[in-house]
């Protein structure tokens, strides 16, 4: 794959193009255009509907849309377009397969999402076969991730979070601040490098996979490390989803406390909803509020992380971290994320936002699916298993253990009627 042309305008960098292209997609929605999402949820009784002519056309339309948007970015970055166009259908086909597998009712019930199936398919292929050179043209993990993250901003409605209650925001802030520092400290004690430690700490403290993706983009981190962190998040989330409702019930914990505890510790949104629902409706509401509050802070956390990273690397290299250097190194896709969140939170009617929610979520899911397939294709499972002698896994589990204890304390203080009246949820 050709190297980017560094003579191009900074406004045509990968970060800026992720902003322009994502926001252009959202503007198309604002103009009233509705893109048909293919239906990929199925059970044995409904499988035939997926192969109906209308749904197959929706699949082809989605593939064409993703390819055109990404191809525009490749062309504006002055990279070779032909290899991308040749390889993209294969990457999209793997993404389609990942969503098809994850769309099965049994897989959904088990909490196995497109993140797992996309990463798994990529890993399976990369570890069983040698990737052909022609496929490399469409493996653009970070570009797909950044576009998906900007679109994610349209689903993070700050107004909803504020209306849901200050307590959820307070818990999210206390968990993020304390657990990030603890997670980073543990990882450094286990002699992990700075970017690996920051990715682990961010994943544990904020919102799992999305936070790890954002941290990797901010730090310019190694995608093998991102794949490792993502795998840890998903592997740990499943037993937590099953065990935590049982613990809430066994300890006769108040439903709101249990829900806030679940929302602040489990690192995938699907598992949070599933675990909260097992406990009860009010617990699920509290879990979702806390989880969404953490999600809403992702942009702020990425902004703070980028400044911290610039200052830290500048100190290590002896380079004075001026405002210009901070701006140059700041990940511009975060601006797109925050702009999308602000527009959909405060400038559009609630009815309009609700009418586009499924579509924006679907578009974001497709970009993330492509990204996770590419992460798997670039990773060797043996390398992941052997990475740093198991120390990253030990750091993650230790940080998650502290997270479980600290979040339970905060949930009890805030939602248990100790410091404030018990909210009605």
C-alpha cells in the first residue's frame, strides 16, 4: 500500500477526513434522505426473509455507500484508489458475515455481538491463512474507526444524560477519574509501556471497547494492543454479566444500587442492559443512566487524554509542548464526535433525533464492523496470547477488581439514600 502524500493539506489528513465524511453523512440525514438498513437479525424460522430481493438490495446499497465514502477519503488522501476498490468488497463481505452470525437469535441471547464475530472472523482468517497482498488495500482500521466514532457522537445525547439525573453523571465522573489513574498505575507497575497502559486504563474506566478505540486513535497506538484490550473487555464482560445480577440478589442489594453498580463496571452496553434487566426494570434504568453518562464523557476524556499524552511525550523527548504542538497532535476526529453530539443534543428536535436513531446507530455499527474485521486480519493470535507474558491481562483484571469495589461504594453512597434521597427511576 502506498504511503500517504505528506504534501497534502492538513485538512485532508485522515483525522479531518473522518470528520468531513462522517458529518456529510449526517447532513444527508438532516436533508431528509433515508438510507435503508439491511435486516440481519434472524432465527431459523425467519432466515428466508434475509434473502428477500429487497433485503439483498439493501445489503448491496450499504456496501456501495460504505465503499464510496471510504474511497472519497482514500482519493483525498492521495493514496492509490485501485487497490482499495479491488479489496473493499472482500472486507465488506467479511463484515456482512460477522453481522449475519451476530444477528442470530441464539448469538444475541448469549451476548455475542458483531464486535466478537468481526474480530473472531478476522483472527481466524489471519491465523489460518496467509493474507493475499491484494487484500491489504482495504485494511484501513483507523480510518473506519474514526468515521464510526464521529457518527457515534450523534447517539450520545447530552441533554438526555442531564435530564436523567446528576447522580449518574457524578458516579461516572468519580469512577473515570479514580479508576483511570489506578488502572494506569497498575499497568505501569507491571512494566507495560505508556500507550498500552493508557489503553487498558481507558477501557476499564470509561466504556470498554469504544473507549479503547478512542484511546488508540488519540495515542496512535499499536492495533495489536487494541485487539488485545478489546478481547479482554469482551471475555471479562460475559462472566460479569452473569455473575453480577446473582450477587445483587444474594446480597439483597437495593435495585438502584445494583443497577448503578452494573452500569459502572460492565464494559459493553449490551451486557449492561442484559444484566440490569435480570435484576429488574429500575435496576436496568439506573444501569443505563450510569453507562450512558460514561459514554457521554468519552469525548471529554479523549480531549484530556490527548493533552496529557502530548505533555508526557514532550517531557520525555525534551520538546516543549506548546499550544501549536498540542493542536497538531490533537486527534481531530474528537472534534467531529463532539460536534455531532452537540448538534443532535441541542439543535435538533427530539422527534427528529428519535426518527434517525436507528439509522445513525446502524451506520456506526457498519463502520465499526469493518474496523474489527480489519483488526483481526492484522493480528496474529499467537502474538496476542504471548504478548508481554500475560502482564496486560493481569493489569486489566486487577484494575477491574478495583473498579468493582470502588463503583459499588460510589453506587451505594449516591443511589442508596446515604448522601441523597433515593431517586425515582
